[in-house]
């Protein structure tokens, strides 16, 4: 692995060039061209107690042009690396879907399905410890909406996150190209739904609590998780997560905190182990007498799985999951409007944030 | 119906006050309080050949406090109207979900499900020819992302749609609060996916073709459709629709053009009958030799339904649907990247827009 600079795209270019040089050297040395790729199979994914997120253990596989069953995939991996090199050189990006269609014009021929071309991208990401965004590949999903005291730069565009409309500044899919220029906020308050986001913007919670309001929009996109990671790391802001009080809400929070197993090879760039879940908890449901829905069978099953999941092993999570299983009820974050639209801003959140 | 001003929120307030006055008059006259609501049942929804969208025919039902089976719903309708009046007075908005939870505190008691509170909102919308956005109720969904030569005002915030980040200016859920300040673009180019949106922004198609690039993000939100309607009406811009070449893509385009049956009571504010579908068509699939997927059985069934749908009765649609059924193939808008990422911008779109 080459040394890393401040510019992830430049680092990606360096890695890709080294990859090319290695292959050339193999050929000159009359050895079969080959590469090592960390295994992403379940047996190689471990929960790292120290880092507090999922990461890959040491198992690697070798892909080589000397193996008839691997040679096409090996060549496609080279073509994909070449495609990414062209993107970086041109300062462009492409969706995974576009790469899949573009591959139809490669000398190797295209992939039989997008799953396969996506996996080759993951191979390159994990082999060289790069993010696809730095390779010029953009995820399809929208990033979060942000409102609050933050100025960012994208290329030669400077954007104030309180001046981009009430729907907020939208994180582009490629967070690598976003530079933090100035931030006056003291914390990040990330919420699950756009409904809650609009409530907090409207009640000026971003101002009252000097917070960046971030709408996760359900399970957060990679760009959103990268934003939260960088807000925590680069800006030193504490991150608070406010989701629905149900298994999916817990999952959304935990994906931010500890990353997902599927993305174990990249969690060190995404996970925010110090992010704090501030509800809705089962205790909140009782304490605030919230309107609830009964747990479904699938909710109960999911909650029981969470009890055995190492990411939820701390006492607080265990207690709240047990309690939810006991009361057999769940509640949404908008349920606080039982007490008026402002209640969540004036009572619940300041209590949870310790600002009362 | 009262005369309409330039300010939809003011109009909504006037209608709600008149509603209150009518009820008071009923009571003073010792008549049972009542209201008339246009029927939204299938039998009252008609495709208007002249207007070129679905609208409601004349059938109305009466809701009255004199009927034991209706009295609770009548009272809840009054409470909902009162809730909206408070929102407008406070200059606020709330999600339908928030209103549903708030209703738990009403003297009538809450609704047994959000479906029911949503329907009461639709009753008020159709009875007084108002949009829920003007009543202060905001849809949960995000609006479209926009990039191009447009300046809007939201309250005291002025936003340039080329200066809000590369992910663009996001339409807020309440388009009623958005004022068009300046527009130098000559047309609207609305595309189905964020992937295509990012391609067009990156290739500077908004500049080359002097267009507002609008990402519909699948089936467009109400705010997006309202934006397209106003861009067409108020700014006089032609609207072009570029979707995937499959039944869902056709549906997305047609919902913009002719509105949906479900929203027949409000289509006059949303439908853009002059919007032009510019593909992907079955003819494009053949002409451009696009990568395709085979039609599924559900696609074939859906296409056959479209053949009988009055909105698709014109010759061009009929020909393209027949052809797709014949070739049994569909293609996505990103499939043009088979010929390189720029192809769609440099070849396909200018041809379709008649700019070659």
C-alpha cells in the first residue's frame, strides 16, 4: 500500500498505477500476472472489539491469469481498473450501472449481470484499500440533507448549508470531493426521516441547539456515513442519532455506529463508534406515554437477533431491547407530536442532548 | 369557492374560514351542520379528453353531523380544518404523520389508522379545491433535484440552482412557498434517475442545452410535479421527459403528463399535458442497438393495460407499446453508456430535443 496523501483521488491513481506496474513486472519476469484480494466471505469478517466495528481478518485469495477459470475475471478486473483510471484522469465519475453497460465495449466482453461487475469493484476497493468514490464510481443513492452552520466547497462552488433552500444542502454521492471550509455548529443531530428533519429546520432547532441537522432518509447512504465520519473526525463534532423506536431504527443507528458486515472492508472509513443513539427507546415509550404500534412477529424475531449481535452487546442496548420485547410495542419519532408539533424540539431533544 | 389570489396559503385560509362560517350558520339556522364532498370513487373519475388529464365528475356526497354514523368523522374533519388553520396562521407545516399523531389530543379522539386521517385531508382538499401543501401539510417525500440557470426565493432565502452543490437545489415539499425569481433556461429536461442527473450535470448538459436538469427520482413526488407544472405555466418552458424504456418508465412520464387517477381532484394543479416524452422508446432500443433485458410477464401484462388506457391513446404511444411487445425487450436510460459516458449527452439527447 502506498503512503496516503490528503487527496483520496490522487492516492487512488497511485494505487492503480502500482497495480499496473506489478502486472507488467509479472509479465517481464515471465510469471503469470496475479493479484491478492482480501476474502470478503463471512468467515473472514470479524467484529473488532477495539475498533468497535466489523472489519476483515487476514485471509486473502489470489486471482491469476494462469488459471483458466479466473483469466476472464482477471482481465475484467484490469479493464475495470483502467476504466477507473480514465475517470480519475478526466475528473469524472460514473455510476456502477454505467460501468456495467460500458463493459460491453471492453476487449474482455461485458459481465453477465451487474452483480458481477459490482463485485469486481469491491475486489479493487478491498485489494487496494480504496473507496469506490475515490475511484470515480458513484453510488446511485442520494446523500443526506443537511441544514446548519456549515460551509463546504465542491470544486469552485462554495455552499452554505443554511442558504441552499429549506430542503437543505444535499450531500453529493462523492463525499471525497467535498471540502469543509467553515463550521460553527457544535454537534451533529442526525434523524431518520425527512419529516423530522423538516420539523427541526422549521422550529430552528439547528440554531437553538447549534447543530447540523442531518436527514438520514432511512438507512443512510455511503456518502451520508462518510459525511458523519468526517464531521466526527475532521470537525471534531459529537454525533447524535435520533431514529424510530423499532428494530429498523436501531439498525439504522447501528450501521452508522459500527458499520455493516457487508462493508467490512471499508468500515474504517465509514463507522462512527462514538456516535450516540438518543432514542426512541423502549424507556422513552413508557416515560413519554407515546402512541405505539404492537410489535410484529418479524420485529420480535429481529430484536432477538440483535440481543446476540456483538454490536449491541453493551448494557444500555441490552436493557432497551429486552424492555421492548417485554412491552411488545414500538413507536415512531414523529409520535411526540401527540403533545404538539414543538414538543420534540422543546422537551425531548434538549433532555436527551443534556441541554436542559 | 372564493376568488383565488396569488397567495395559495391566503386562499386556503379564506376557504377554511368560510367553511367555519357555513357551519356556524347551519347551527344558528337550527339546521344540522353539513358539508359537500366530491366523490373520489372510481365511478366519479373521468379522463377529460379536452383537458387531457383525469378529473372528477360532478357527483358529491354530503357529510353531516345529523347522521350518527358520520358525526365523529364530521367532527374530525372540523378538527383537521382547525389544525390546518393553526398551521397557516403560525406559518408552519406538518407531515400527515404528525397530524395523525396530533389527532390523539383532539376532543373527537384520534383516528384508528393514518389511512383514515389522510382521507380526511383529501376530503378537505377536494371539497375546497385546495392542495394539502397550501393547508400547511407536507408530503414525506423529497422533491426533485434541480441544476441549471434558475434562481428561486424561499422566504428570505434566495437560491441559485447552480450554486447549491452538485447534488443540486432540492425542491422543498411545499412548492407553494417557492417563488421563481429569475430563469435563463429555455427548457426543462426531467430524467428518471439520479444516475442520469449526475451524468448531465457532469457533462454540463444544463449549460450546453440551456436546460434545467430535473431528477424525478422514480415516480415523481407531488412537489416535483407541481414544479414542472409551474415551470411550464409560469415560466413558459417546454418540459421533456427522459425515462427508462420500460412500462414503469412510461408510467412515470405519463403521471407527469396526465396525472394519476388517484389524484384526479387535484390534477389541474399538477398535470403537464404538453410535456413531451423523449424516450427510451422501443424504436430507440432498435435504432441504437441498446443493451436490453427481456420483458417479464408482469411487464407484458402492464404494457397490454397501457394499450387500453385513454392516456396512451395517441398514435405514437400505441406504436411504441406495440413494438415493445413485439421485440419483448426493455432498456434503461443508462444503457447508452455502451457507447461511452458522453454519448447520451452528445448524440441521443440533442437528436431527441431537435438540437442537431
